[in-house]
């Protein structure tokens, strides 16, 4: 539990800084709150729906599909972060 808390504490500020930087560079200061609201509402929806999808796999003892789904979602998250970070540096240059 301590390790989980530690790593979540490392990840969350990085995510917040990425969102802030992308929102400010793309939409300006006026849209900052709307971007945060959109991102966190999406996170809440994802956190509510993913257990429903993966729960069926786990109940069916299809653990390989659970790990494949987690890997896919992580890859999409990394690709999205790289895309936002890459476009932010291009617009700043």
C-alpha cells in the first residue's frame, strides 16, 4: 500500500503539470478550468466503467484478456501524453 501511494504521488503531479501546460499552450488561460474539468470528468467515467468491463473477464477466469486490456489502455495513455507533449513543444518553438 505504501508503494502504491508513493507511485501515485509521483504520477499525479506529473499528470497535472502536463494537463496545465497543454491547456495553457493550446487554449490560453481562459480555458484552463474547462480543460481540467473535461480531463477529470473523463477520468471519473473511465474509473467507473473499466471495472465493469474487466470484472466480466475476471469472473470468467480470462486473466490474459485483463492484462492485454490494461496494456492497451496504458499504451493509449502514453501515446496521448506524447502527442500532447509533442504538439506543445512544436507550438512553443
